[in-house]
């Protein structure tokens, strides 16, 4: 938009307030109009969308004290009987060709063009919401995969929300019976100013509302706040090897469609990993509980243990191994980001026989008589009643 376009607009009229309205009244009028005409509250209504853009553009100027002062000076300059604003009743009195570019400054710049450049952003007029691209909404879904698939990685089919408004919330993203509210960060504009160093500022998408201008406190249960309805469209998504339960995977550019040439949002996939009947997991390590007999734990043994992806390994249990001791089998765990693998942690559980033959019982009694019993617990009573 050129500087000429700014000079020909009555932002007070757009907001429905008088020229001498207070900043509080201007803000109140803007919020009311923004809420009434926001595209998310009237999906598919082009007239409402254009009205919302005009309202946001007007508030961007007169909602700022410094910009409003400069805008008022600009308007008064062209309402004194010359140019396109002169005359009574708003009728022009100049019948000759009039070029606002001559007043704003020609090819050499300077003059009033510099005033407008300061007013609407260094280096020329500030771009308005009419041409501002808006990034699509981020979306979230979930998928359930098996334990082995989580270790090896797997490609899954995901059903996505469509670009059509959700039937339940009619595109607002809010739970039926509630409505979105104007974003407190950007006040409904969808953009905010960010310092670029020195006196320069740049516009960036508001991080609170992600450019929508509205925030949802109570999301619609059908669309989870996206404002989009379900469809039969699906995509194939690769779940990386080593993903953990409840981990959130980000797929760039697979979210909601952008507006005015804006890029698509991102899709976040929450991965739920089903448990395995034998193995468990601790970070990058797999865990396994292995029962051993009393004799194996006492005398020592070489035992075979399974691995997750098939096959088995032989593990040495030293003589006198207590129950609960954990052994480390290197490189048999989950894959890491650097390409290496975690370990398999094997915990032995000594099994005590519940039924004995007369011969076995006699052997255990002999063992009992030759090994300490009560002495093993004597340290528990040292110190008497000390608390």
C-alpha cells in the first residue's frame, strides 16, 4: 500500500468513533468490531473478513498515540481547502489534476514521505493486514504403535483435519456455547512489533495466537481447537526409531492451510507405545527381568537371555549372585540420535523352591546348619533403642 492510500482513509469512521475519542474508547470500539467481524467467528464470510482487515488497519494507526498524532497532522494538512479533501461536505474544490506524490516527496524522497515513513515503519509505508500472509494453524493428533515398532521406527497412516470449518464449533475452535477472545498480546491484529536493533522494528507473527488474532480458552472437543472438521484425507508419517511413549513428533508443513499466501502450520503427533509382554524401557536402555534358580545363583551359571529383535545372548551369572542384581549387555538397547544403541539391562530374580523332596530338604537343612542365619541380621539391632 502506498502513502497516498493512508492519506485517503478515515480511520475514525472505520472504527465508528469521533476524532476526539479517547484511547480507551478507540480500544473498546476496536475490540468490539474485531470480535464481531473476525474470520474465525464468521467462516466463509468475505465481507466480514474485509471489515476485520479494515478495522485492524485503522486501530494499528489511531490506537497508537504517536502514530495517531502524526495521522491527525496529515489529515489536517489535506483538509484546508486544497487537494482531494478540500471543500464543504467533503466535496473536492480542486478541479485540476492533483498528485499526492508531489506532496509526499518525489523520486528523491524527503518531505512528508519521511513523516509517513516514520509513522508506518522505516523505509516506506507499513504493510497492512490486507496483504499480510498468515501462517496456518498448528495441529495435533496421536497414534498408537507397538513396542518393537518404537525401537525400529515405522511409517503410519494419519487421518488429518480438513481445511473446512468444524461442524460443531463452526470454525471458531471454541467449545460450543463459548467463543474465542481477542488475543491480549496483539489485541486481535495477529502480528506484533519486534525490535530489529536501533530505531528499526519488524513485524512478526504473534506467538500467543499464532497469527489468528484470537485465543481459545475452552477448545472444541471435536476439532481440539483447530476449527477444522474431520475428513477422509490421510498422510503417511515416518515415526523415527527410538521414539518413546508420549513423545511429541513435529512434522513441518503438515498442519492447517495458510491464508494470503502464508505457509502451512506444523503437525504434532503424540506417539503412544503399547507395552511389551517381556521387555520394558528406561531411556535408551531396554530392561529385562530373568528368573534364576537358587542353585544357579549360589553356584554360578551361564544362562541364555532373549533380545528384543530376535536371537539370544549368553550371560554369565557369578557364584553368590543375589536377587535383584542387574547385568549390562552392551549395544542391545534402543537406538540413539547419534546412531549408537543403548544397553540391555538384565535383572536376575532368584527363585526359591516352594516344594521339596525329602532328599532336597535334607540337603537344604545341611546348608542351613553350615551357613550363618541370625548373624546376617545382627547389624540391624546394633545401637539398641537409638532413634
